[in-house]
């Protein structure tokens, strides 16, 4: 075997290997297409089945209304008036937990039977804690120092948004902040 014969045999082996690889890739692609078609068919049949279940559960559609006799016709006098549907009572709202006590609504009879809750008389006014902002203070630093937790700065900002303004990073020195309890 000469050098050229050897190179030709290597070239032929490379072509055969490439052909086999192409065939395998084509088979895998065909199998994937079959799987995706079957998945699409499964999804379509599931959708169709769901639509049929929903249609079966839906209330029947009213057909065309029968001809109503006019007040002057003889048929009108012969047909008794249809009964009026009774007013349906409103269903009670579901309780939040099994066995939970029912809270009467303002329109319920139970609400009228329950006496109003006693109103607490204002006792001695509880002193609100305040803090006057110093130069260089931040809400996190104030919350850490006065409330014991820097993470409560959002709570401090929410209570004092009117004093601080739209930007919680710019706390004006001299501003008096109300501290949460």
C-alpha cells in the first residue's frame, strides 16, 4: 500500500464517519419531531376535554323567548301570569377559619342585637417621644440609637414623611421627628 492509498483510505473513513453522524442526527431530529407532534396532540386533546367539561358544567343557554301575548289579545287573558321569583337571601360570607366567631355586618339583625363596644375614655395623654435631627444624622442612625434597631428606619420614615419629604436620605437638621412606640 502506497502513501496515496493510505491517504485515500483515511479520507474514505472520515466520509463514512461523517455520513453516520449525519444519519444519527437525522434520526434524532425525526424522533424529536414525532415526540413534539405527539405532545402537541396530547395538549390539544387535553384542551378539548377541558372545554367539553366546562361546557357541560355551564348553565344551559336560554333559547328564543316564546311569543308573549299582548294585553288586548284573548291569549293574554287565558294565560296566567308567571310567578315572580322569590328574592334570594344573600349568602353569608365564609368565615376565615373553621369555628371562627361570626362578625355581624352593619345590616344584619345580629349587628343590631349586639351592643356597641364601649369607647375608652381618653386617660392622661401618653407622651409622644420625639427626636430633633442633628447635623449629619440619618434615619438608620436615629433608628439604631433611639429605637434600638437600624432596620426600623422605614417605620420612622413612614411616620414622619411629611416632615422629611420625598427623599428619606435627606433628613433636614432641626426637624422634630415623632418616634414610634
